[in-house]
């Protein structure tokens, strides 16, 4: 019995030239060509980050003689005014774009009276920072009452314990003038009160502060990722903030909030937190006529630091990947507790992503 021999496989591609060898049956399109060496990867990179796009959140506390470590934010501290100056100088030397200042007063009360006091901790810190680094980076200040009230909410409470939106706006206006007079270049109202950007723009303009920028916390969600921040500012919060911060289930609402803030005069709009709301960040970035920032919040920072401390992931690689993802989603700027480290590694070429 004879067995039929299998026919030789015909080449998938041939040329029209008589006698020319058959072309190899391999792909013509090879995306891997753009990844073959570090130099090629750098050249082909779509998302590029500059240190000037980074803002460092900082905490200054009244009544302390030395910086106090924040246990849930490894590497971060509550600063004295002197130590605040030193780290601000370091941020400027690293090329960081700005610092965003949060104050922790010694005295709390129902209306947050220290928030706009002439000798309030934020105003004193601003007056110390402006001559030190005011020409080297953008000095920003948080504008919210939660650090200053004995109930920990972002506004004034009415008789039934609900945050009174319009009464709170009046307190924000007083804070805005106090911070602007002390030298803040950019105010960051983070309380999520309706109409806050328009109200503050009117107050600032009417008092000669037309050049002070407003960073709108436009899409700020009621998130569980704020936990370590509560320790950082010694929060006295009772209850929660779900009646004024956004429902994490709502994406379209975040886009609407950003649009309202733009219409009211915001110079920058922001999405917070970053990692859980990259879809919102992307949607806002697709439509916003002003720069869009994100805040890589305390819980995002703490989660990566804790996992790295346990050896569960490669610290720098994951930090850089997380930050790159935020910019890839559409952020033009980022508030991050890693701002100095990132800026230094970006400048030396050690950025791992």
C-alpha cells in the first residue's frame, strides 16, 4: 500500500518577478518596532509629564515647635512655618509647579473664625512663603471651612445641622479676601457649595484681586479614599458630606459641575479623587475650555506606600504608572504628595513608567 505524500505548502505571498524568492509569511505591521530600545520608547511616548505640572499639597499646623509625622501618610508631615519654608524651597528647586496649602488651627468653632483671621495660620504661612518662593512656584491655598470648624463640615450649619449653602458662601468670600491679601496666587475652593466660583470671582474682582486664579474642585466625590487626610488635618467631622459632595455612581453630574464652574469664571477645573474617576476626568477633559487637573488623594498615596512597604509591588514603578495613567486620561496638572520625588526623578531621567 502506498501513502500519498502531502503537498508542499504554497507560500502565502509571492512577487510578480519571475524567479524571485517567496516573501516571508510574517506581519508587515509590527508595533513592537516602537518598543525595541529605551531610546525608541522615549521617542514614541504619547504621554509626557513635566515637573511644572505637579502641585504639592502641604499642611501647616499652629502651636507646634517641630514637624509632626502623619502616620497614615508616610513621608508627609504637619509643618511649622519654618519647616514649611524649607520644603517649599525644596519643591521650587525640584521644579514643582506649585504648592497647595492646608491649615490646621489651634482654635475651632462653629463658623471657622480662624479661617479668615488676620493672624490665622494660613494667612501667616502665606505671608512667610511669598517672599521665599513666590516667584519660583505658584502658591495656592485651600479655601474650605472643614479644617477650621468644630463640627468638621465644609460650611456653616443651620438649625437642623445641615450645611447652609448661601451662608457658607459669605464665609468663603471673607476667606478669599484674607488669603488674597496674604499673597495667595491661586485659591482652591474645595467645599462643593453651589455657586461658589461665581460668588468668589465677584468678591475678588470687586476688591481688586482680578489676577488671583480660582482652581475649582468641580467634580469632588464623597469618597472613602480621603481617610488619611482626616488625620493630616485633625478632622473633627461628625457624620458625612454626602449632601454636598458628589455620589460616586454619577459621572455625567461631574461633567455638569465642571461646566457650571467654567461658566462662573473658573480658571482651572478639577476632578477628585483621581484613580477612581478616570472616566470622569477623561469626559471633562474632552469638553473643558480651561485646564483640567486631578488630585491624587491621600488614600491613593497611602495604599501604594503601604503595599510597597510590605514588598507587594515595585514602589517607583507603580507610582509612575499611576501618575502616567492620570495624565493619559486627560489631566493637564496633578496634585500629588509625591510631587517633589516625581519632579526630581523626571529631571534625572529616572521616571519609571
